[in-house]
C-alpha cells in the first residue's frame, strides 16, 4: 500500500470529503493540523477528471514557502502532470504560470493576478506599456475548467494573515466569479472561527449550490454547536469522530510561559538531546536569538524571509539534518504553515490563537508522534510587552489569546475536541473572532468594482485605472515583492536559480533607503538612480546587463501601488525581450547566513 493510500485509510474524514466532492457540492473541510488535508488534491484531481467535473485542479496556498513544501514534498512524483507557480524558482521545467498542467500548486497572489486577467509571467509587459494585454484568455480558460482548492484558508479568509478589507473584498469577488462559473471548490482549514465559516457557507449556497461542511469533531464541539443552524439553511454539516486519529494524536501537551530573556537558556536545556523550534515574530529578534544559540548549541540554523535563495536552500538542508538529530531551529513566522519540524519542543513569541495553533502544529508529525503521545510535547510561550514582541498583529487579539491560554492552562493544540483535562484551542478561537466582519466586506466599494470587472469582458488596462484611482497597494497584500540581486554578478547564467537573490517588499525597502544616510543604503546607485540588472534570453541561457530605474530616489513616493511599483522597476533603456529585472544590492548589505539588512 502506498503512503498516500495508507493516509486515506487511516484518516477517516478524507473519504467523506471525496464523497461529498464527487456528489457535486462545494466542500468546506475543517480538520486538525497534520490530518492530510493537502494530500486530498491528489485524489480530487482524479475524481474530477473521471466524473467530468473539471479538467484540472489548482491548489492555492497562502505563501511561497508552502508552495515549495507542497510541490517538492507532496505533489512532485505523485502525479504525472504536476506544476507550480510562485515567485520562487523550483525548476523552470515544472513552472506553470498559465496553469496549463493538470495539477498546479500556486500562491494566492499568482492565482489572483491570473484570475484578474494579469498573467503573472507578463505583468511587467502589461503594466509597462508594451502594447500588450497578455495571454489572459489562456489562463482564464485554465481556471474556468479547474477544481479550485483553497488550502490554509484561515490565512486569507480572515484578518489573521494581515489582509485588509479591500483584499478580502477582492477574495469574495473572486469567489463570486468561481461560483458563477460553477467551478468545483474545496476550502480547507484547521483554525477558522465559525462566524467566518458560516458566512462563507452561506455565500457559497446563496445561488442554490449544494454546500457540505465536513468537520473532524463531535456534535458536542463548540464550533459544531455554532454551525448547526446551517443545517436548517440547506447546508450539510457532517461531523466525523475519527477515533483512530484521536488515539494516534492523544499528545500530552504541556504549556508554560517564559520571559524573553530566558529563551536562550531554555533552548540550551534541550538542544543537545533533541530538535528545538523557536519562532520569533521579527527578523531582528530571530537573528539575535540565533547568534546567541550558535555559540552554545552544537547545531543551529536560522530561517526568515530576508535570506537569499541560496542561503534559504542551505538552511532547509540544515533544518532537515537537525530534525533528524539534535539542534535548534530559529525562525520567523514564515515557517508556521506547511513545514514539518517533527520535534517535541517549541518556544514561540505570542501571536493570535490561529497562528499559535499553526506553529505548534509543526511538532509531533511523523517519527516523533509516538514519543509525543508517550512522553509529551512542550509548548513555551514568551511573555512580555506585546507591542514589542508581536508588533505585526492586532494587540487586543494577542492579549486575549494569552489571557485565555493562561486561564485554560492545559490546551489541546491539535484535536478539535477537548479530552481529559485538556481544552481544545477551538474554544479560544470561538471566543476571539477576527476583527474584520466578512459580512461588511460586500459594502466596500472594491468588492462591487471587482465583481463587475470579473463578470465582464473588460480588460486589464481598465483594472490598472481602478488600482490607480483607488490607490490599491496590491491586489491581495500590502506588500509588493521585488528581487534584489546579491553580488558578485556573473555575466551569464543557465537559469534564474543560478543567481543569488532575495525577494523583499519594495515599500519596506524604499522606505529604508529614503530614511538612511547615503553610506548606509542597501542598494547600488548611480546619480541617485537605483541600479537594475536585466536578464535577457540567449541560446546559451540568460545574459545579464545593467541599467538604471527611471526615477531618482528622492523623487519616489514612500508607498507604491502595483502599477507605480512596476513602472519604477522599468529600465531607462527600452528592452525588446527580458526574462526579468533585479535591483542590485551593495556588498555590505547582505551578510552570509543572516540575510539582507533592511
């Protein structure tokens, strides 16, 4: 029996999701971390094709790191025609920017751009005034004939992932379009509040669609109690008590609080005997913690979003080595979705309950699961000034989360039902709803604009005018990623992945540059114009040439929107064909193993 078949045999609810999907419904699947939700797509694609429900399947994930994990560890080699789309280079031969492969895993950003008629691979041409609107009909044909799976849905269907009401409006407009096109839909989550689940279920059902919720928990679960009324509105709520999964995952969780100044001391108690995961909320704190532990523990690795592709690759190799042996992994929250650590010890900065559950969910995965059941798993939450430890999250929600964890003390961090003396995290999720009320989102003007845009034959040049007029920073997130090349620079390479670069938020980078003294700037300049490196294709591979951006730094506004960002990155010289452009870092801006200093 293959690993995939054994997972489906072990985890009972997976077969129920497949059954509801085959019956033509829109499915919302709520299951614990490590239940195997992501692997459903490998079965869903076959059912969709065999039953003529769709031609392909597009698996949408919130982050590049998760796309990388899913493609490399779960999809590649498990299906004959699989591809990916993200800002990363996981192999040009497997990249599928137009979603033409049967099974494609993509970032949410790429999916939204393609859906909104801006093919990601042609974005710079479309916005840069090259006289083309791109091949958007090809990618729309792919989307319109595919099953769409939204993985880790809590990261983009609530404000937990940092989305604002305008971004949520775009997502609901996208769901409206997919419902109108009758795309088969599956929404997967472990940590959505039932107010959000209820709204999405009603949203899907309002045009007469059959909607099913498969919930891995009992009828006495607090979330199930809150969802029951949906049964009176035609939504099928199917609860599954998976006793085998419960038995295998009856982990002896222990939760304690420690002071920030004791993090290093606590990590050294374990790092010589087993792997320890530490998650700090800021790059600065992660680096400081790593540098101290590097001097004490025999093995240590640092992972955050400002590492170059080369350093990140090396870091994940070292992570695998530590997971199999001993040592300490220091990371920011980039690791909280989809990366399996398989340890028993976590030390984490405070965060909203949904994020804490995802972080703890990295533990006790495969080989060490039985150890976690027999010996227990330890969760340490750092206490202190929330505004300093968790500045990127809503302070009120973080404080409430910490108060509830202190009150409950014994938390069941995996199962959706409590057991013995452990209260499930779902109790906390229900008592701390997201700040944003989804029911108010359709009142946002962005929703109506985008709904009408998607429902018409209007082209992307009109969308560009909407973005400019309403100053939408980005279609889905407030960040706009740009690649920054790390010197030394070769004259040519075979593929993009042969270069060393960091993907960074352009707004954050420019703000840092404008606020810095000339000698402290991170980028290379010529007469205050940032240097660009342009990749052009040749018979041998890719040739690198240099140019400058079109605006001086002192002429640039501190905040870009999607259009002005891409306009800024256009080279002064006209380029007939390019494979991409990079800003150029100076030599002192990047420190090997520690990342870009911004």
